[in-house]
C-alpha cells in the first residue's frame, strides 16, 4: 500500500484589522465657576436673661411718671388746665372727706386743705384770671375776667362740670363800677341747687347740677342791677335796681328773686324740676 504524503501545514493568517473612522472626543464645556458663598454669620450673642428683662422694666418705670402727670394735668376746652395735687382718700384712708377751701392765687383758683394749707387742686385758664369765687357744698363756682362762669367739682377737682358765658359782661367787668365782680355769683337755694348770675342788664339763673339756664330777668328800661348791692332775707335774694328817673318809686328799685324767679304778690312760679315742690301745686311746667 502506498502511503500518502502528509498534508502541508498552513499557519492560519489573522484577518486584517477592521478599520473605522476615528471618533473625535466629545467637546467638554468649561465647568461653571463655583457659586460664591457668603460666610455664615456668627450666631447672635445671647445676652443674659436678666438684662433682656431689665430693659422693658426700666422703660415702663420711666414712662410711669409721664402717664401719672398726664392723668393729673388734663388740658380741656376754654383754655382750662385742671391739676390735681393730692387726694383726701389717699392721704387719710377711711376718714370722712372734708371739702377744701377756695382762694384766688395769682391767675389760678386753688383748693386747699383747711388744716394743713396744702393745695388739693389748681384750676387755671390761659390768659384769664379769676375775679370772684363761690364755695358751696360740692361746687366751686368761679367768675373769670372774660365773663365766663365755671363750676368745678369741689372735693377732688375731678372735672369742670360746665362753662357759661355771660353776655355783655366782659367790658363791664373791666370797669371800676363792677367792683371786681362782687355780688355777681349768688346762691338761690339751700345747697346752691340754683345759682344766680347778676349783671347790670339781667339776672340769669342756672341749675347747678348741669348749668342749664332756667330763667332770665332783664332790668327795667332806664334801670340797671347793682350786684354789689344785694342781700339775702328769708330765702329771697334782694338786688338793687337803681333807675335814672327820679319819679320811680323806691320799691321798684329793689327786686326780690328766688330759685323760681321774681317774687311778686300772687305769683304762680313755674317749676324747675323740683318734684317735691311741684306736688302741692299740680303739674306746673318747667322753666
């Protein structure tokens, strides 16, 4: 048998490398700059608790005198300034209150304690001065240089209850004939339930509680009232009314009034809200 020659040995050839287009590296954009960061503020320093509480307390203590002064010194209309200096119930708790006396001191009305002389309250009006004072239970009536009449709560000076302007009185009060307002303010009843204001031209009666005008009595033609020439007799106020003519009888030159008006024989006075007096005479209308 004839042997076959060996097959030739072939070395496998590696396949040629596959070529592909070269890829460019991706374009890289520059990184943004890092954000500017502010440094964190340092933690607030904590003050001691006692200091934080002391500041409001100190402010409150400083404001207290101002609040107290605003309460005791209260400006009001008509140029009023009413200042309370001391209160009876604060000085003598439990004691029965005693109403102060009154005096005109410079341009002020001053209420003062009778025992000690210490002022209790002061009442002034800008650019004005008090001429005459009338002290009655619960009331401090004052006639001022501009012809204004006021009523102040007498015991503690808590308020000026009312103001009433008297017509045509300011020029007359500046004359010597006015005698400084003597006799202008006259109580018409016990306890000054009614107050008469007497001027040469008229007598006007006011209810003391609220200053309500109750009646007006004008002087006779050719005559004039003289407040300084007046007196009280058995519940009546007698006021001189001299007249220019010599034929006028003397009885017509004296006027008698009370809280219900002029006193004449057989009069039927109108009521002034006095229920006790009105019960006996039926239903009388008020002035």
